[in-house]
């Protein structure tokens, strides 16, 4: 039910020109490399269906560009252990950005043979680094071409939320509602509520801090509260279930906000006034797609 994902695929054909791809793990295609499109942004393991997982490969230009902002490239750091991947502005002669996407690996020989790896394992939130090449699951990445760098087609709009068809792939298929939080960092992306065919609701939330393991958080709607497990879903994002009691309160009592309380942070309020209309449209989206 978790909608963390990563995908795997083909190396770019020799005659191919520009392609928009995801870089997925070949052993566990639910997980992809994710990157925040800003200077020194984090590069980590995350979902395969968000903007952070989309990259541009161009046979005419070296490097791996970020589809969300093509001015930025995946960049190798040098010195220190481990040597993490990070984000920097693309440079025509940037030796730190000469990464090649080959079949089953992402490789650089600028500073000795180095391969892109997830040293802590292929798990959501794990930072991505470069290490000595070895044939193991943590280093097996491939590219899969996707149709475009844009999001899924719009279904409709309700109470300030845009309803879209959730991207195919991964364990959590369905329809989603999304809206940008006031004052949020644009690169982190909108807050999303995803409904699957079993009527399980998940929230994918722009936390603003990259976490590396599960954390317990409190969600509140009106006078109702529940404690749930939040997991990393990408750079500076977490995901968690909106449990049935809270979901029912949002739909039936027209509460103005869903409050999210995370230890050490000020509670955030997600606008949810008129949520029945959002719920109805998400259900209509599922019905018309014929996925239940």
C-alpha cells in the first residue's frame, strides 16, 4: 500500500537523442533515484512517479540533467567518505558531472572507476553515493524512458485540490488529489492525497527535511487524533496513511484543516474544508478508470 516506487529499464540506444527517464534499481523496480532540483540538493532513493525521479539524457550532451530544472545536473563530490551525489548547475566541461548510464550501472571514470550506489541499501530515503564498482543490488541501476516530464493528466478540481490519475507502477495505484502548500518550497512539490481501489488513503507530504527511517507522527482532524507511521518517500518528503477514523472526520464533518504533528517541528495545517467534494471526485476517478 505504500506508494514508494522505483523502476528499471534499458540503456539508451546509440542513436537516441534526448530522452526523459527514471533511473530505477534493476533488482527492486519499486525504487528510483530522486533529486531535489536546487543547488546542493539531496540525491536519495525514493518513489519512481514524482518529478524528483525524472531525468534527461541527451546523446549530444554528457551528464544527467534534472527534468524538473534542466539547469541542474547530478554531480559527484570528491574527498571525504562517502562521496555523495549532489546537485549543481550543469557545466559544459564539468568533470564532476560526467556520469554515464550504462546497462545495470551508472558509472564515472573521471576519478577512478566509480559506480553510483545506495550504501545503506535500496530503501526509501537512503542517500546515494559513488563507490568502487561491484556487482551487487545496491549499484544496479538502469534507465527507463517515460513519455514526458509532465505530471499525470488532470481529472478535475475540487475545493482547491487538483484531482489526477496517480502514475502507474509501484504498489499504490489509484487517483490522487494535490495542492501546493502556502509558502512551501517549489522544488519540494505539492502535498498529495492518494486513494487506492481498496479505499486506503495515503498522504505524500512535503516535509522539507529528508528523513532516513520511519517516524511516529500524530494527525488530527477536529477533535479526532491518531498516531501513524511516516516513512520517507523521496527527498524532503514523507508518506503516511490517513487512517479511517480521520478520513471519516474529514469527509463527514467538514473540518477546516488536517493537522500534522511531528516531534521537534511546529504543527502543520493542511486545508481540508469541503473535503467531501474531494472524496467524491477521487471515488469517481477510481470508478471511471475501472480499477475496482
